[in-house]
C-alpha cells in the first residue's frame, strides 16, 4: 500500500486500459479521471499503509509469544486486505463529487 500509494500519487499507470491501476468505471472514463483517481487513491493508500504498518508491527510484537501466533497473523492479513478494499469507497465518493457520469468536471456551486 505504501509503495503503490506513493508511486501512483506521483505517476499513475500510463495505460488506463491495461491490467494495473485503480480500475473503476469512473476512473477509466478519460485521462483526467484516471489521473485524479490515482492521485487520490495513492494518497489514501500511502497514509493508510503507514498507519497499518505501525499498528501491525505493534500487534505482532504483542502477540509474538502466543501459541496461536500464526492464526492471528492470518487474521491480520485478512484485516489488512479488507482495509485496502475499503479505500475504494472514499475514492469513488470523491470521483463522483468531482466528475459527471460522462467524465467532465462538475462546476463548483
């Protein structure tokens, strides 16, 4: 999350029809929506990734001596995946507030 977040915030993938990138219906409408979505999603993922890294490290240190350590690590991974998936929600909300369904920027006011 941290690496891709920073990378896509600075430079979105060039091909919006390719296999990598933040690929939603809104983000792929045109180059403006594609760039905007990646800058926003990149920023969200970078920030969330740092917070998750710190919290995950602290959690791992806390549970390191537990007999079911491996089970808790699996839970942690699934929680991280769920959080990463949830970053789609604020990105899509912001895209829909900024752009029309056809990809044009909405007028302020």
